C-alpha cells in the first residue's frame, strides 16, 4: 500500500480552514430528527464516512434520509412513509457511532434487521446495548458480544426503566437516550458503574432537548420523557472540535495560528476543552494527563508528549483499546517506530519525549485519528509518511487538503530595522527563496502618496505614521514577507499588529548604517531635526528597545544577504523542527 509523505512546515502556519461539521452532533441530530415525526433539514453534516453510514442506515430502515447538498452537508430527514421495507441489512463499515445508534433505531422499527460492519467493527463491543434492549423486551441478539446484531421488531417496546453497564462506551447510553422519546413510557436509564466519556452523554442530552424532548438527569442515571415538543425545521451542526484537536496541538507546539471559519464555543462537545487544557502543558518536566473526558484527543496528546522534554503519563483511556483499533497499542508501536521512548499502561502510555522523531512509515490500522496525529508529527519532523492515508475520510474527508493549506499558508514575516540595514533586499531574497509574496511599506507609501520627504514637509511626521500604520496592517497576510520603514515600530498600534507576525530584526550599528546611506541623505527627511547622518545614534538608542520588543529573530545586518536568509529560515522554522525555543527568540 502506498504511503503519503508529509512535508514539514517551513515555519509556523497562519491558515484559515473550514472544519468538518461535528459527526457527534450530526449523527445525534439525524436520529432524533428522523424519529420526531417531522421533516427536518440538518445543515453542516459533512459527508464523512460515519455520517454517510448513518444516513444510509436510516434510509434502509424506511425513514426519509438523504443528502440534498453534499458540498454544504445538507441532509433532509423525516418519518417513515406508507410503503416501507420489512427488513434489510445495514452495513456501517467501521463507524461505531452510526452502528450503535442504528441498533436502537432498529429495535423500535418494525421489521427484521441485521446491523453489521467491517472486520474491525465486528470485533468492537455491543453487548451492553443489546442486553439493555433485551431487558426492555426487544427481540435482539449479538454475535459473541459484538456485531452483527439481529433485530426482529414485531412491536415497539414500551420503554420504562433499564439498568445498563456504561463503563465500556458512552455511545451505548446515548443510543438509548436518542430513541427514548419514541417509546410510550419514555426511557429511564440507570447506570451500572461510572459512564466513560460523560461529556458525550451530556452532548446527547442537550441535542435531545433542542428537539423539544424533556430530559431529567440523576446522580446515577438519566431519564427521557415520551413525546416530542417543538421540533425545529432546521438544525445546524457546529464545527468539529474533535477534528480541530490536531490543529490546536500543532499551534501549541509550533507557534502556528490555525483558525476555522465555523468556529463555535460552548458547544458542549467534550473536545472543546482541549483548547484550554493544552495551554497548561509546559514544554519540560514530568506531567500526568487524564484523557478520560476527551479520549479522541489521546493520539494528539501523545504527539505533544513526544515533543516535550520530560516524562508524560497519559492515563484514563481504558476504552481506547476498543475503538477503531487498539489505540493505545498502535500509538505505542508507531511512536517506537519513530524512535520515541514509550511504555504501555493498561489505560494509556508513558512517553519520555524530547528527542527528534526518526523517519518512519506509519501504519494507522485504518484509524483516522492515528493517521491525523502522525500527520501533525510529520509537519515537524522530516521523513514521516502515512500508510492508508485515506482512512481520515471517516471523520475529516478534506484533511489532506487542509493540511496542505496549513503547510503553505505560513505566518507573515515582518522585517524591521533602521534605514540602511538592508530590509528591502533581505525581504525580497527571503520571499524569492520561499516562494512567498513580498511588499515594502515605504514603496507602497510612495506609490500612493508620492515622495516621503515631500509628504512629511507638507503634512508632518504624525500624518505619515498614521498612513504607515494603515499600510502595515493591510500588508500583514498569511504567506507574505513585509518590509517596514525604520520608524514604524515607534507606533504602539504597529507593535500590536506585529504580534501576529514572525518579526526579523536586521540589526546594524551606527557606523554600518552611516556608510550605507551616506550617498542618499535627501530621500528621507530628518526625524529629529539634526542632520540625517548625525541623528542615527539618537534613533538607534530610541528604537533598538522597540525592535527587541517585537523581534522573533535578530540577524546581523553586516552579513551577506544569503547568510541572512539562511539564518532566518533556520530560526523561523526552529519551533517547527525540534523541541523547545530557539535561543534567538525573545
């Protein structure tokens, strides 16, 4: 099988993406909407493999369910019609969420149904969910505790109270809750043991209530009342925080700034908490991280652990061994393949990080989240390739396209320094070497307003600085190299704007600067009123602290342009290479 090579970042990214809609939200919305008795249009349900399986499964069961606009993820769902099938097989691939939700829908849908999946899915547990339905009176059986599941529904179970084990998968609880309002007595689920991933049960509760269903939460269980209230005709799926996790961790490790247009906060998606949690992980020292509340981020956090200098214990992930693959074992094996010192725990990993990853072909065992996590590693370490790369379509069909956007849309590089330091020459050379766009604020000012000395003579320095600030802000763009005038950093708003950039300071002493501008003292007016050559020392004393304040990299202006570009590429890319901060960073 061909492997997909990942080319490392040249320097930190500044990309804007549109993430897939949350499959966790989409599949829950689709089930509740279909059972509500109303026709509902769901927007933002990205056609990932998991969502496609759920939609096809509902259609097989006789519900109205179809994409009406795949590009925008628009799905129309509605109740069963007059002419409905009396049975059939529902194939769910390796989509655990879809299969487990569809088992419960099949249990209340008249007919004979077989719900199954691929070889990996047929090894994943389903027993607790099947046992719960048997207690509720359904005629249902699994295969040695796993799919295929066979259902003979001759009459819809009435519902009532059921006790079930919730310590294997929260999806079992959610599956029951999603159909509870369709039962004449509702459904009261009592937990035997602490539920794993309780955040997903809470997400289910919120989405059920969004469709007018009454839900009561108890200390050891949750109850859903019979019947639906006001069901919205339109439902919107928010951006997927589980998919965003790879970019959140990349930002943390590389100083990248990846954002997404369908960003939403306070979604109830458990993985939203990663955004705040990862910021608290220090680059060095020993650390224990409990992944129990966000198990889908275990893989990304293992890559973070490999990059930090110290021992990281990832714990609380017992159920990860029963996902698309044994995620604990696979991550341990593939990290070792890349040279990482790692031990397996029953519920996680011990990772001793801080050494460069070795080139490796990663086998994700058809697990989308393993593949994406190691793709992130490949953006920082050369020689990483992902076998079976298209497995990411399970949750994130556009992942590889987005990864290329992240790789090529680099943070803007701003070049600062005194007049005569060689900013324009350096900026042009850096842009040419890296295939970047470049511009110079002084050149743009002249093109728009005429010679600087004439403008200052007529309007004054304050007016010039205001226009200069506008040019700086408008020139900051992903992938651009921007040269600034020597005094631009004296303006507070410009210094604030440069916080989004990687800033190269070309630092030259007074003698070098005087020698370079000695033949051109008239094109720019004096700033202090003293002769241009005489004021250089004064300006250096005033501006150097400001240059140091904004600079990411300081480079000697006396070096050749080629040497400067070599240093800039090394230093700008340092946080994307291997761990810790460059000594040249502020």
